[in-house]
């Protein structure tokens, strides 16, 4: 079975603060993919990143960075110098390759509110 | 990037009527499409996996006779909510995968269904 846990239901920060969104996952697959999506109030999912389970290198994209720790089954997401436009619900998701479970298993989401 | 469209974006219907939602991959062929449902302030939950030319695979607890899925071509999948009731009111999101092994899914913008 696959499971994704986002323990932080809601986070509120003031603009320019750094914020880290936690994601912990469980899977029996030896090869899997991890994702982060942003869902603004419009509802449309915005793809942020996909990471292969064999690639543990951390990644940085502008103000966004991701820390993949296979040993602790975590894939955390940090926003540096947060902005009001970052306010949204963020979902971590997982898909397995060889079990045939290619659909995404989503975490419960973390609602981020960035106050001006 | 690849584009997936959904139509309609929003629909209001009376209880007991049927509603059809279309999901189209606009610039790639999708061997597999997935249908998710998201209730307010909740996560996305997989309803079914649709493979072109074969019957859809439904998740446990999803009534296949109520949620009819047709994937008649490599660019179109439809979800029909039959005899809709107020509890079916939700945000329905499809995703499409080209099945190239890269495991990237492209999400549609979603359809908000309100059953009165």
C-alpha cells in the first residue's frame, strides 16, 4: 500500500519568511516517483517537481527547494522569502512504477497562508 | 508542456439528472487517464483508471454503475455521473499520461459539479 502524510494542515507566515512543508511517504515499490503540486483557489493543480526514487540530489528552483531523504522517507519542500502569491494548498504525491499503481496517491495537503 | 482540457469547467444540475464530463489531451496521445475527486478542503482521491479501449478500473468504494467512464480514443475520456445526488457535488479532476515511462501526469483544470 502507498501512503503520503502531510502532518501540517495549515501554516501561516509573514511575507519574506522561509517556510518548510513536510512530506513523509510509505511505499513497497523500490522504484517510485514523488511530486509536489500547488493548488491555488482556482483549483487547478500546478506541477512543481517530480523526483525519481533513485535521485536523492536536492534540487533548487528559484525560491523553491526540495530535500529528498530516502532514509527517512521524506520529501520536504522549502519556500525561501515567501510571497503572498505563494498562498495556496500544497500537495505531496507518490506514484509507484512496478506495482502498476501509476495513479498518484496524494497527501492531505498543507494550506499555506502568507500574510503581507 | 502537455495540455489537458476538461469540459465543462462548472456545472449545476438537478438531483436525478446525469452529467457528462470530458477530459481531452490536446497535444499528446494518452494511453491512460485517471479520474480524481476532491471534496471541499480535502485531498484528491483516485476514482478510477481509464485505459484506451478497455474497461476502466475503479477504486474500492466507487460505484462503477454510477460513475461511467469511457475512454474511446487516445485523446478523450469521459466521466458520466448518472442520477446525480447532492452528495456527488465535488471537484472532479482528470489527468492523462502519455505512457512514455516518464510517469508524468498532466492534470486538467477540473470540473466543479453542484447538484441541487
